[in-house]
C-alpha cells in the first residue's frame, strides 16, 4: 500500500458520502418530532463500495471529502458538516448548487447526455449547448471550492463523469499537486464518442489529470483511440499495463482498475444471525421454490424489461419449472424526477402484471416484485439465500451486485448468470454463465440450464468466483490505483498494447 502521503487525501464527488433526508414542512407533526437536532433533516453515513474502500485512507491521513450535500435550503450548515465529519473521522466540505444548476448539470447534461452516450445509447442522448455550459460552470464551481483547501503534497482524487472538467479548472488555477480521476461508467468506443459536439474539450480536460483510471481494459482502449483521433500529435507509450500519454509538455498515466467490494464485510454480514434469520423467512415464504434474484437501480441500462421477457419465455417453453421457481425482482428507485424513468417503471410493472396474470396458480406467483431500497440485512439475506442471480445489464461500468452476490453466497449454492456487457464479466467470465442480454430467448435457455445444474458443478464454480472477488477486493483496487498514480516513469518505456 502506498502510505507515505505527506499531505491530505482529498476525494471529490458529485455527492458527499452521506444519506441526507429532508422532511417536508407539510409532513405530519409526529414525523417532524422524530427528527433530532438538525431542523427537519436526518443525516446518516452513506454506504457503498467506494466509501468503504476510501474510509481507511481518509481516516489514516488527513482526509477531506468534497461534494454537494443535496441541500437547496441552506439547512445544512458548515458546523453540521463539521460535526458529521468528526463522527466519520475525516472532513466534509460542500459545494452549494442551485435548483437550476442541478437540473441542467446533473439531470440534463450528466444524465441525458453523458450517461446515455457512455452506455452506447446514442438514440437517447440529448445535445444541448445550454446544459453543456452549465456542466462547465458547475465543474468550475467544484474546482474553486477544492482549490481553497489544497496544500502542498495533497493527493486529489476526482470521481466520475459528473466532474470530468474539474481537473482542468484546478490545474488552470495553479494546482500543482497530484491530480487523479476515476470513471465509474464505461468509456464509449470512438465512433460513438465522436458524436459529442464537445468531444475535444472533454478529452483535453482529461489530459490535465496526472492519472486516470477506467473500469476495464476495453474502456482504457476506447479512451486511447479517442485521444489518438482527436489529438493526432500526442505520443503514447506503455509502462507495465498502463499507457503514458504525453501532451503539451506533460504526462498522463492511464490504466484499467476494476472496482470491487469489501469481500470480508459482505461475507461477515451474510454469516450474521440477523441475515440467517431473514434468509430463513424469505425461503419460508416461498416454500420449495428456487429463487432467481434480480436487483437493480431503476435504469434502462440494467436490462430489466429484457430479463422479465426472458423469464416469461422460460415459463412459456418449460412448464416443468412452473411452481418450482420464483423471480424476485428488486428495483431501487432512482432519478425519479426524470419522465423517462417514470415511464420505465410503468412498463416494468405492466410486464410483471402480465407475467403474473398469465401464469399465477393457487399457491404460486411467479414474479415477486419489490420497488424500494432494501436494508443491508435484507439485501444480504436475498444474496445469501437465492439460488440464481440473474444480472443482465445492457451495459454497465462494473456491476457491484454481481460481486456482492458472490461474496455473500457463503453456502456456495449459487449460480451467477451475468451479462457479457457488464465490466465484471472480464473477471468473472470463467465461472459465471455469460449471456448476451439482447438475446432474450438464449437467456431463457441459459436460465433453464442453470436450474438443471448439478450441486457439485454449482459449488465448484461459486468457490472459484468467490476466490476471484476475495483476491481482487476493493483494497487491492485502491492500492493498484495509488501505486500507478505514484509510478516513476522510466525513460525507456515498454510496448504493452491495451
Ligand atoms: C455505478 C456504475 C459501477 C442495490 N440495491 C440495493 C442496494 N444496492 C447497492 C448494491 C451496490 C449498488 O447499490 C449498485 O452498484 P452497481 O455497481 O450495481 O451500479 P450503479 O449504482 O449503477 O454504480 C457501475 C459502480 O458505479 C461502481 O463503480 O459498478 O457500473 O454504473 O453496491 O449493493 N443497497 C441497499 N439496498 C438495496 O435495495 N442497501
């Protein structure tokens, strides 16, 4: 582990690592009375792989996390954040955003331009100069705030597509410290990326960073191809598995760093008594049924409708599985203000209704549908107890659910069916059943095969999957990224081609 920071470890992301809920003034008096100290606001530490991975470093060194707190009303003061930061063990600073900024930068440019384009959905991608301007403006705002806290020897790590341009503005404002970036979503192939009217600005901005991490070698390769096409004069050489781009007198190191999870934490939760009890109840309520699990944020990239269709085809074609299986589909609400997501939810619910209407008999409802965020215990219980995880995104940077499922499958009695278009497929392809989610009939066939698989084969595959996730855990990811960021560049560079 690189552990010789002399300065601060600064993480910058769109949102702070907190779960903040604002109670509406119109809510009942009881609800308001439940809220403790902060004026109709409840604040809890956030969760998720990135927070778990970065927390030890943020605590060990002088850690600082900068992001938007989700507050328009000014109710979250600096002293509240200081207090939350003291509980977490590192500092928190916010970037204030207006309604209009959040709408044009986050809802529109991030989620209607970059998100669909980077996930290969050209047809859904909107190009509006006005939102591009706000995106730049908000990135500038983030850079201004970050620059107020930078001191010599700090390490700055900017996260994800929301803040691609922040590095450029930081460097322009004189930041001389190590400036790095990680993209959590895929980087598109050049023929898609070239449709973006502001393609050159984005690529040039990325080259202000000292080190850039992508999820997979494919994303790394796509990026290098875009850079070569847009800036033909650049020089690219290779050190180990990383590219070194030389442009305008400076170097940018680029590599693939597949993000992961805290394996041990998931395994420990899965072993806990609370999860064991919850898992028992889940199967007790679905007696003698094999459970097929789908868990996704509500998003068109996750392939939920196609998955439901595959399940329906399975039921049409193989009556022998009727009454023996249940698909538990959990959907976590997401981007609920976007009209398209509302429509998507409606389509999903109509499809679930159709399947259940067609196949339900007394004592058996084929699809068990849950539209809410599960608690950590419930989530772990579903992971621990389901026989098959059916993870079929049409495109996904990594997909942590696939890795969390393996870590939580402590009995070893689980089959992972995984889309070949999830970043996780490159690590898990040998022992997961890889499927093309666009081929819904074939997914149904693979599902049928998985249901027939013998226990010895299931256990062998799951043991190997668990070993991979255990070995390539989130701390290894962090270590690899930091080592690369501090790599000394030799004069004579190698010839690796991603
Ligand atoms: C982006 C990229 C990349 C899900 N349901 C519940 C719940 N979850 C948690 C899971 C998991 C996370 O949400 C989802 O992570 P994913 O990786 O699957 O997907 P994105 O949210 O799209 O994340 C993705 C990731 O960044 C990391 O780089 O892998 O490709 O799109 O951790 O556990 N958590 C709880 N209840 C739920 O019902 N508590």
